[in-house]
């Protein structure tokens, strides 16, 4: 487990780096598109959001949530992503909505740095934003012993 220090500008810079952001979104979309048809179905998108456990925990403690409440939540998320109401989410819709989510996270973080613990193998967008920021920092020369 690693710790990163981020603020809103970390996330905003990641989103504004169009090449990096689009590459990350494209990779995530491809992983979610299980049947490789170029669009995400309701069930494919739901699987992605289920891993986030949006309302199933309260400060890390599991809480029981009625299945119909979860279904309503995931259906409303899908409807937000399905901008053209086609019944599926294409790459542009996915990218557009993720951009809005990431910018909302950036606004929520503001300019005060926070420490966030992340799994070492985490490849989520927050981790990628922190990695992008770290890659822009000047590298410290390693000190060799006498």
C-alpha cells in the first residue's frame, strides 16, 4: 500500500492532459466492454460501479442495502452515462461522463492537499493522476555512498 498526496489541481491536470486522460479512459472502457461490441451495456457498466461500493459501506463498515435500492442507483448512473438514450454507452459518452466525475472530484478536493492510501497495484484514475503529477517533478539525484 502506498500513500499519495493530492489536491484538486492533481486531478484537474490529469483530466486536462487530454492524451493521458483519453488513453486511461480508453483502457478502462476496453476492460469493461466484455463482449467487445464497442459499447457498454447496463450490466457491463453496473459491474464497474459495483466495485466502487457506492452505498454499501459507511466509513469502511459494511451496511445492508436493499437490492432494489442498489438497482435504482445503478440504473440512474447508467441513464446519466447513456446521453443519447440508446440503451448502451459508447466511448464518447463514457469519456464525457468520467470527465465530469473527475472534475467534480477535483472541485471537491479543492486546493488543500490530502493524503490518500492506495493499493500498490491500483490503476484507478486517482492513482493515475497522482502518477502523472509525480512524473513531472524533478528527479532527485541518488546519493552514492563513499
